[in-house]
C-alpha cells in the first residue's frame, strides 16, 4: 500500500507543478489554489508512504515521478521540445527509478 501511496504522491506532484506553471507567478487564483491543494495531498501521501519505505527510496521515486510527469506534460501541453537527448535523459531517470525500486526490500 505504501508504494501505491507513493505513486499517488508523485502524480499529485505533477499536478502541483503544472498548476504552478499555470498560476503565472501566483497571479491567477484558481491555478494557485489547485497547486496548494495538490501540494498538500502530495506531501500527505509521501509522508504516509515514509512510514514503511526508506527515505532515500521514497524521495527518489517521488521526485522521479514528478520529473517525468512534468516532462511529459511540458511536451504534451506547453510545446516543449521532444529531442533524442531529452528522451535519453528521461530514460535514464526511468532506469534509476527501476533500480531504486528493485533494490528496496520493502
């Protein structure tokens, strides 16, 4: 269950990062509120998963999901470049996350 909570925490991280972009420097109310709520939910799920998972593993997976999700959202919705080098970087993040997961006995 801790892994599921951690995955959900990572998804909420993508939501708050996207909402932060949409908030235009906290000048738009609704994206700012979405960001705050998503941050709280993300932190709550992360904190819950830390009851079981090691800190290094949980934090690495949480930030990795957020980074990859923000990368995908940037490409899909904000017109960011999709290049071989950026895809290679994303693949390296995925490989790091997989190694972190399989090296954690929990």
